[in-house]
């Protein structure tokens, strides 16, 4: 590898190939929560700006991210002019000819090695971003074969997942024929590697059409960026429905709303961090921080709101929490009854003009242990009633500071202040 930056000891580098156990990621160190960051320009920077690449990777590692999501090709659209990633010679939509990188495969190898060997970051490779660069199906298959033969061998422990395409409906896989090719390509990869394989997030085709009876290990999906609903909390709770969809693979929140994201952006750290917390508790093993710095890279990761706030969450949540038995906060398995407007088992959207309560209070349990994530707490706080004898701690999600350390009997009530608008609650059911 050609780099003037000195090597450094990886920060908490995990070892072994990543596998799935129920809804949890596992490697030789056991289960862990996947916390990734979009880094679409990573391969371009590996070739053209190693110093910036290593600075970015060092920063992400220091914030306890454990993987990056990269594009293996891009450049069809004008927005990528000057940042093209070219495994082959192509002509862009605007008619610009871009020559193939003669050292493309070495650069992709180097990127994966640098990210893992120096910074402990695994790589999610999204194979086809602007697949229009390779209009012929045979060329696309050849690209997959080359990744499997030139990149994967010896790096299985450095690659967290292969994803066939990024938002494929608008990036070279339109309509029914596109869905058929995506499913075929997913099977092609799955039959030739034991790495985790995902397909894409296809907004113009339903989740069911894409992932029903699929061989995909993970379903990568891009959830709502609608900030107009429920005081902006919809993007946080949107993964619930797909988190445990029977007969379908576990889901990654693969490109959620974030600082500088397209359509709508989110800069509130509490919503950004709770989006990850909610996803994990809802049964999703992976969450990707998505920001402008991770797309075009005109800004730096250090400038992105909320990016320094995920470490307490990873320290607080068990690595296998995505595989615990979840509940929607109203089911009998919930440890708490949540009140809004004086009514039990209601969220404030259920009670007109309620000035207290929360928008969701999902939970999950494993034996006597439990976790709850109340979000969208109203100005007059959240009244909770214990359904069991419990001991628990309420944590501030951004700092990990204990807000309340308490023991409650079944039927005993208490009120959480509005505080940051959301909390993380961990505890244990006590023997009767």
C-alpha cells in the first residue's frame, strides 16, 4: 500500500468473519451491534487523497463505528463529476467519457486493508451504485466475479457484507426485469461466498417483492425521511414494521435520514442516536450513519451533528439485543404501561391534545433482563407504571449518564421528565 500516513494500532478491532445468529451479528468476539457510516467517496479518496481518507477513517474509528459503507462504482450522474469511481471505461449521462482506472482492483484491495488493518473498520461493499456504467448484464456479472476472485479471498474477516446495489430502481435496475436481475445477482453471490449478502433498497418496488423467498442474509432498506409527521419522530420509529417480518431476513437501516441527507436532513443528535437505539431494539442488527460527509464529502465527518454521540449507546446496549424478544410497548410482554392524557396503553398520538406521554416506548426482553426506549416525550413528561417488580436505570442516550436508579413494585407509577425527549431504560425483573 502506498501511503505516507503512519500506521497505527487499530481501535478495538474485532476479529473473525461476520455471521448472523438470529437477528444479531457475531464474529469471534461474540455478538455485536453493527454501527456503520456511509462513505461513498472512500474508494476515490483511496486513489486520490490518502491523507484525507486516513483522517476520516481514524475519526470514525475513534467514535466507535465498526464499518463503512462504500460504493464500488459511481459517476453516471453529473453530481459525481470529478469524483467518479471507474472500474471500466464509460460515458456519463451528460456525455463525458471517463477512462477506467488501471489500478482499480489494487485500490479497492488497499481501501479494505487500510480500513481494517489500521483502523479496525470493516467494509460493506455496495457493488452497483450507478450500474448504468455497465449496461450489459454480462459486464455486471463479470464485475461480481472479479470482486469475488480479486478482493474477497483473504479478506473475508474485513468485509462485513456485500450489497448488490444502491437504490437499484434509479441506478440501473428499473422495473420488473431489474428486480429479477437483482434477485439473480443476490443468488449468484450467495452461491459463491459465505459472506453476508444483501440486495438493495428499492423504493419503487415493495419490500415483499424484493425479499420474499430471497437467499439474501440481510435486507438493506432505506427508511422514511418524512419529518412532517409526529414532530419529526417518524424516521426514528419507521423500522418497526420490518424489524421482525416473518419469513424475511433481518434488516439493516442502511441509509436513514441524517445531517445533509437528500430529501430531508436531520441534525438533532437525540433523534439521530435514538434512531439507532430504536432500530436495534426493534430487531435490526445494523444501522448506518448517513450524512453529507459520507456522500459527496464536501464537508468533514467531524462537522456532522451527532456523530460523536453513539459511543454511550454501544456501551449500554447488549451486543445481542436485536435478537431479544421485542414488544411494541403496549403488549403484555412490556415491562411498563405508558400513559398519555391519563389513559393507559396510549401514546400521545392516540389522545387528542395530550401534553404528556411519548410517541413510542418499545421494549425487548431476554430472561429477566429488559431494555425500553421511550421516544418523543412531551413537555409534561411520561407517566409509566411497572407491570412487574423491577430494578432499573434510566440513561441519557447522548451521555450515558444515569438519570434515575430505582426499584419499583408491580403497579407502582413514576414520571420521567421530558429531558432530552427520549431515554434508554435498562433493568431486571425481580423475583416475586
